C-alpha cells in the first residue's frame, strides 16, 4: 500500500479524500514516554523530545519497505507509525530495542506496543493515513480517524498490546540530533494545541470549522514557530546535555567520533553563516529556510496537533473557538503556552537536502496540552 501525499497542508490536510484507509492487515506502532511529569519537573524535557524523535527515526526506517514510505509522527513525548504487514517482525524488534535503549542509555522509560488495524476496525474505530510530503523523500505522517487515539490508549491500558524491552539494533537513529537552542516566540507566545474530535461526521465537521476559524484568526504560515528560518542562528557549540544524549544514540565505540563530527558540523555552520551563508556545497541560508519549512508544527493525529507562534489575542481567540466546539460536544481539547519552540532534527544527508524537524513548546508543551485533554476526559467519566 502506497500512502497518498499531501503537499499543501492548508488546502489538503483536512480532507478525508486525501487519506488512505489502512488495510486490516496493517498495524499501528505506539511509543510513549512514561513518567513525563517527573521528567519535565526535573528539567529533562529535551531528553523526552530526543527519545520521541528516536522513535520516529527508527520507525521511519523499519515500518515500511522501500520505495514506499511510512506515515510516522512525532508527538513530543512519543510517536505513532503505520506499519505494513511484511514489516511487523522487524518493527517489533525495533520497538523492543528502542525501549531498552531509552531506559539503559537515557534513563527515560519508554512504553512501546503494536496494535493490529483489524482489532481497531472491529472495535468500530477509523484509521486513515497520508504523508506530508516536502519532496526529495522528506515526509512525516498524518492521520485521520479515532484509531490513533484508541491505539495509544490501548497500549497504555492493556499489557497484551505492549512489547517488552530487549537489546537490539536501532537503524536510523544515527541521524538524530537536538543541537539548536530553543527559539523564542517572535509574536508573543508559543501555543500548543491538541484536539480529539468526536467520532464520525460530527467530529469531521468540527475539524473543518476549526480549521477555517484558525486560518481566519492567524494564517498558518504567519504562525509558523520558526518563521522562514531567518531567526535560526547557528551557535557553534551545542548545549552540553544535547551533545550527551546525541552521543548515547551511538554505539559506544563510535561516540567520540560522533562528538567531533557534531562539534565540527556546528562550527562549519557558524563559520559559513558568518561568511554570508554559502561556501561550496554548503548553503546555510537554504538549510535554515528548509528546516523551518519542514518542521511539523501543523499535523493531524485524529485531530489537529499544532505548535503556533501567536499573539496573546490570537491565542485567546483560538481557545475561544475550541471552547465553543467542546461545549457543543464535538471535540475535547488541551492547550499550553510556552516562551519558545524546541527543535529535534532528523538529518539523513545534509548535502543531499534530506532532513525533517520536530517541534514542541519548551517544557514539553505537547505533553502539557495532552495532560489537560486527558484530565477533561477523566473528569467526564467520573
């Protein structure tokens, strides 16, 4: 199954016709950091983002066989991916290895699982997927339907869907890094938004209304948290903790070489940037622009998952629209506000222009928004 590509998210992202229903023999892979509250309280939000990015890096490599590309999405403190049936065994091994590595090397407990699409469909859930396509093989996943929310909940609630940690290979993780400093909001605050729609046509209609309302309040490109990339300033030397976690994604015998490569790469970026942005094959202006373009600040996993740079008035207006729909029973939502945006990078080949980037509000903005949403659901059930 080749998943459809969405190039213009603003025009195409909300339309179910642009998504493919996953076949019954497919699976949804789920990775979710446990103890996020404790880790955030200890100031380890970047570690959590890095582990979530590692899940995307590995699942992107193992969940579908080339030339097809899988739908895989970063969630701040976890990830979800569509898994083709002939990649089930490899994905199980990779998820087990991810959980083992996250705890052993980063001291971040990671819950992982694999849920058959057939089980989700039999339980009445819907799951559709597409690729947000930036060209040149740079993609991440988009999902419609309540199947992704159900799969995540099932893995958390029932051990039969989980996979136990075990040592193993982690293909794809070598391209992961988090060397950029958090990017301060340019327009006021960074607003993280998570929306879960009601099932069926009621939820779909609500998402369409919200999408139109958000675009009226602030166009998506205006609210891009990294702007056009011009505010991204190479610092030369990454933060010490960022280097430490990046080294732990490498085999022990290769860590020193990776350290020198990371320091050298950032120094070159800073040097070329100081020269005006271009030297030989290195074009830091192009890289900063495409980094901003390929950030996942607008995506869908059942409902919208957004990281927006907005004014206080725009944030209030967005939350008012969300509250109106929630009061009507069409959605449940959570939001959080942050001072800056964090970036986790997955770079396949810098010179070949192969890279995508995952953003979050600092202090685990996605997780804080999700916690509010989950609290509302728990209250409604009590």
